[in-house]
């Protein structure tokens, strides 16, 4: 049955930084498709809160404390997860930050921090989880990209640099690892209602109006809008899909936009 291709029973999915927001929505969808859920974070408090939030959904969240930019901690964390939970069959590189600062005012250390978390982090995670997937000759990797993997915008130069790089890292992982039975793809969310966008989403904020007008679907994305694409890319249904970024953006990338006075 074709729908059986989308089942994830018996799979272990590690979703980085998924104690809330987009990561939690993706992890929840993977759990509903049958996967065991593992989440890492840099904050013990966030992991505790996350564990409780997953439990309220009837999902057991296996929590691990490590920073995706800390190579030694990632190596140890991945080994511990595989020992305690099982072989990681699905890796979702979700953890990420953004800093909104005009380029001329951005400190180099801040630029570097965004690149470190949003691009080097997925590389490190890919390196240590990928090694094990290569040994097993199977695996699914999903990198969470962005509109900024394709478009620039004022004040997010570091983030756009990282997310543009992440699109190409996705293609390179696909290129190098497809022969080992590993499929690597990206999800490129449009503008979603999470804590990351809260500052630019408040009612009356010019950016909020802008996004409603710039998005053909005329709304902010709900993180649950990403679940189906995540399950597809994590499942056997996508075994011959490699190196693509699936944009879940309400149509933003399809259009030049329209004047604010047009329907
Ligand atoms: P969010 O609410 O800020 O969640 C980001 C998560 O990453 C947080 O749980 C955070 O942990 C964790 N994190 C940060 N640095 C980390 C590190 N070094 N190691 C481990 N975990 C770390 O953001 P979101 O909106 O859900 O976004 C999730 C992903 O989607 C990000 O990659 C973001 O760039 C991307 N994205 C978001 C949108 C959107 O419109 N919201 C659109 C496109 C792409 P703490 O809470 O403990 O800091
Ligand atoms: C911003 C937003 C975006 C979204 C997302 C769009 O300030 O422009 O935070 O970057 O997070 O990445 O796809």
C-alpha cells in the first residue's frame, strides 16, 4: 500500500533544537508516523519544558544536552543516543539562531556565531551521524533551510549567508552520500509563527503587514504546515529524492509580489 511508504515505525529520529517551534512540529509529525523522537538542546530547562510538552501530546521525547557547534559534545551525544535509544535513522538539522542587524553594524563575532550554529552545526551533526548512516548503508537527513537560502533581505546578512550555505551543504551531502543509501534534502519554510519571528510578527509591525501581502496564501505559516513534508522526506516515499530543498512558503518564491492596494 502506497501509504505504508510514509510510515516510520522502528525508526529513531534526532531533531536538533526541537524543544519548541518548528523543530517540535516536525518531531511531532515524525512521531505520529511512528518514529522514536530524540531532541537535543543547549538548555537543561528547555529540555525539561520540552519533555513535558511532548508528554502532553502523548510522545516520549528522549532528551540530550549538547551544543551542535561543539564537535566533541556532538560525537559523545550521538554515541550515547545510539547506545541508549537506537541507531539514528533520521537526522533533522533544525537548531538555528538569527541576528537582525544592518551589515555595517554587525560585529564579526556575531556574524561568526550565526554561521557557526546555522551552518557549521549541521556540518558537524552530519559528519558524526552520517558516518554511522554510511556504515548502515541507509539514512535520511533533512536540513532546515529558509527563504534566505534563496533571497536576501535587510539586516539578516549572517543568517542568509548560513542558510544559503546550508542549501549547498545539502546538495553536497546528497552528492557524496547517495551511494551509501542516504538521502539528504532540505525543507525551506517561508515565514512561520514561532518565537524566532515573534519580534517581527506583532500586530501593526510593518513587517507583519509586509509578509501577509508578500505571501500569496496571505498568512504566516503554522509550524504544523511542515509536518507532511518532513514525514515524506524522512520516509521510504522519498528514497529517490536527493539534494532538493522543498519550499513550504505559501507561494512566496513563486511571485514578485503585488502592490499593497491589490487583492
Ligand atoms: P526557535 O524557536 O528560535 O528554535 C530554535 C531552536 O534551536 C531552539 O530550541 C534553540 O534552543 C535551538 N538552538 C539554538 N542554538 C543551538 C545550539 N547551538 N545547539 C542546539 N540547539 C540550539 O526557531 P524556529 O522558528 O522554531 O526555527 C527553527 C529552525 O527553522 C531554525 O533553523 C530557523 O532558522 C528555521 N526557520 C525558521 C523560520 C520561521 O519563520 N520561524 C523560517 C525558515 C526557517 P534554545 O531555545 O535553548 O535557545
Ligand atoms: C527574518 C525571519 C526569516 C525567517 C525565515 C524565512 O527575520 O527574515 O526571521 O529569516 O526566520 O528564515 O524563511
